[in-house]
C-alpha cells in the first residue's frame, strides 16, 4: 500500500505543476508588484 500511495502522491504533484502553469492560449501574466500597468 505504501508504494501505491507514493505513486499517487507523485502523480498528484505532476498534476499540480501542470495546473500551476498558465494555459498556452492565454498570454503570460507579468509578476504582480512590478508596477508595469
């Protein structure tokens, strides 16, 4: 069960990384607080 749980956790991390990345269709948002508006 431990091995299965580890695999599930790794997959979850990958999903999170993909979700964090902005979609290619939308333009990249500049970092907040740069003062460039």
